């Protein structure tokens, strides 16, 4: 390899062959495996999948907040910091909140109820940089203005219970952005909010992202949000990525049967509910080597899909699907 | 069409005590002067954000909450004046389905006991008739008979909600209030329960007040839709009219805010237009939507708009806004 070549030039994060398992006396099976993806600077990447598919496991492994029992293998390369999995807890603490921040689903529980909003923002500010009291307060005020909270001066001295859900989520975004991180991990940040509030928060994220060129890993199960905010999409099913590509490619030509199923089961305004086409149930025991989506797939081929797991097939420059028949799946109309 | 239920100027206020020694008393208008009708066999969808009073309205209609003022007429009988025995008798034909099937079923009762409860409460039928009825219901909600002896803990969320629906249908009610019956369920299960509900509507012919915050869900199941904002109805119309030509600025914003699962360059660039709600800008006299409304003028802060006919179909399409004609 030549010296000047730097594979991390525009990628903020590279995840290579990530595998997470919780060893127990019963099984060694990995809950998440064979995860490869990159996040470029200023890119918004969606991680989509149903509950239990491992989305949150992946995100927590990046910021190293998994439970102690978790066994993580592979590489998580952060630009200028190297492999996060090799760092000590102390080194990691310098990265959390500074290089990588996270916002969570429940704005009701993520804030500490006994401290004021101002105190909690200042706490985040002072964790990575020394500020005088006055500077810190000014900076906190500036952050509240950034996230468009009305009357920020009075809000600083209020407690979380005095704020609505949308306002609390704004405060959490302000805290997450306090030290200008390179990567923001947003774990279902709008799921607990009303549609109008959700739209406001999405607007805010879009605007902040444009302004500061921050990269976002956006975890969600809402395909509508993905279509309107994200640049590229990773679709997870039972611990594996089954399809990945640009948002345009994924929505215009979903090429994995699971992605297709997801798209079909979303209720859409102005349309009748689509009746799901269920595959005939499979009587014989399914082989351990079969494709993970075998049971639910309506495109399956008994011999091919039943005996081995599909590898990624490249469909276009930025579009891959882990299916034996991606062209067949992609052709069929939604 | 025959009117089954008529709600007239219904209000429900709560007093909120706050401050030192809880001496400061303020009034929270959860439901404020709401009137509407439900025809027989019809499903009226009720949408609004969390905290707008839609659940309170649903409960007050059944007199699970006592109204502060106003009245409800069920088949022409005023419910507000009914007491004890009479109310109990009329409750037989009004049922409710709750949001959370994890807490609406008694964990210590088997499915059989749960389904028998309504018959027992209203002393309907002999034991064998009840058994037959329960079997019929279970079959209707597509659950195997072996589930009769099981407890709610053995059931998934979707199955529990189907049991809750079966229980509500047990006495063949004329009117059902369904309060967010599918919001606690996963998307694929949601559609299953919705399909079940709409097939029962055809078969049993009951009327339904269907409360939800999800516009797409409401669209699927309702005949007419009412939109609620901070305690008042702001628009009520036939489903087709409301979704194709919404009139009230809040309804428009609500429809615009729903993210579409389609790749659309335009929508990705567009910003949402509504201002965030600012409690401090609320005026007690004027329109509840005043502080967020793009059309707001002086009259909006001074006078509360009433529901009135609008558009091509003024009898069926009513809007509460000074700026809509």
C-alpha cells in the first residue's frame, strides 16, 4: 500500500465484520454478525429493521455502551482515533460526547428530573472543555437557540417536567451537539413524538446537519422518516444487513424480499391497505444453512435458498442485496 | 341516516392545583364545548396529538368520566340524567376497547372467564348459551378454542387485543369506543387487527368512535373523521373530503407532517411550516391554534371560532376557523 493512501480520507466511521454475541452456557450464537458499513462525512445513514433485529446493538457497540457480558469482535474505525474496540475505558470516555454523541428514544427519561436544563447542558459542555461559569451559560444559551427553543433564557432555569416531549428532545439534541461531535447516533429519536413534533425535529436535524456537516447514524423503523431525511440505508434482519444502498435505490427498487415486505406493510395515506402475500408454510425442517429470511420469503427457491446463505450481490455502485434473486425481487412492482 | 349518538356542547374541565401548598388553582379544559353526531353503522375517526383530549372525550361520552357540562344522547336518551340501574342497563349496548391490551385484561382470569364476564355482569343467557357464544366469538377473532383455559400472559399483544375486541363484542353492542386499539402493536399485526375490526363493523353493524393519533390508520377504518386540537374539534368531514381537501390550517399541517415512505426530492428539501407550540402565547379567549397558525389575525386572538359548514359540501364538512369559508 502506498504511503499517501488513506482509506479514512472521507469516511468518518468504518465498521468491519462486526460481530456481537452474549456467551452463555446454552449458546454461543451471535446476535449481530457480518456487519460491514461506512459513514462518510456529512452523510445521514439509516439503520432500519424490526424490533429485535439488532439495530440498537450495533449502535451501542459503536459508542461502547453494551453490557459487560457482550463479546464484540471485528473493527470499528473512527477517523483519527483508530479502532474503538481497542481503546481503554478512560480513552473511550474522551470520545463519548466529544467525537460521538447519542440521542435516545425516550425524551421523558433521558434527562435528569432533579436538575435544571441549564445545569445539564453546562455539565455536557464542561466534560470536554474548561469554561468559566459565565461562558458556559452563554454557550448553553447559544445551543438552546440553535435548537430553536422559544424563550431560551427562561428555559435554562426550568426543570425537565416543565417541558413538552418535543422540547425535551430539542434539549437532548443541544446536549448531544455541545462539543461539536463528528458523529451523532440517533436511536429512534422521533418515535415517541407526535407527527407534527416529529416533523419539527426532523427539520431541525436536517438543518443542523447541513450547517455543521455532522454525520448521523439514524436508527428507526419508520420508512417515511428514512425517505425524507437519510442519504443511504442499511436494512437489518435477524442480526445481519440484508440490503444496503442509497435511499433512492432502496425506495425505487427494493431488492431484498424483506425490504419489500417492510415497504408493503407501512400504512400509507391515500391508499388502501395492501394485502400481504404470505408464502406457503414450509413443512420440512429448515436447514441451519438456509437463508435467514427463508420462512417468510415469497420469492424463495427450495433448493438454492434452503441450503446456503446468500452473499451480497452488487446491483449498482451503491446498492447491494444479500439475496440469490435480487433482480427478480427488484423487478416486481410494489 | 339515523342518529345513534348525539353529543351536545360536552365539556370536561379539570382543576389543577399548583404552586406553594398547591394553593394556585387553574382550570384545564381537556374537552371544551364539543358537539357531534354519530349515525348508526358509522365509524367516526377522532384524530389529534397526544394531550389534545381525545381519550378524555371518548371516556366522557361513555360516562366513564363525569362531564362538567353538556349532554350525550344515546338513541335519544339523555345519558347525563341517568343514574345507577338505568345507566347500567344502557351500558350493555356501549362498549370500550382500550389501547394497552397488556393492562386491559385481568392477568388472574383465564380467557374464558374474561369473555364470560360481560354475560355475568348483565345476567345474559344460560350457562350453555354463554359457552356457545364464547366459542363463536373466539372463532370470529380467529383464535383456537384451546386458548380458553389460558391466561393473558400466554398471549402476544395482537392476540390479547383480539380477545379485548371479542369481549367488547360479546353482548352485541350498538356503539363501541375504540381508544387507540392498534397503537401498541407492530405494523404487520396492526393491519391484521384493523382488518378484523372493519369486517366486524360490516357483520355486526355497530357504530364506532375510533380514536387514534395515526392518520393513515384512521383513514383505513373511518367513514367520517373529526380532528381535535387542544380540547376542541377543529374540523369534521367525510373521510374522502378531509383527506383530499383539508380546510383547517391544523388539519393541513397534520397531513403535511406525515412522512411518506417514497423517495421524493421535493419533500426532502421542504421544511415543515408550523411554528412550535408556545404555551405562553395561548390566549384564553381566542382560537386554540392561534400561536401556531399561519393565517392568524387579530380576530383569532379575541374570539373562538365555531364549527361551521365549509367548501362544496357544507352539511358534511364543518370547520372551526375564522379564515375558512
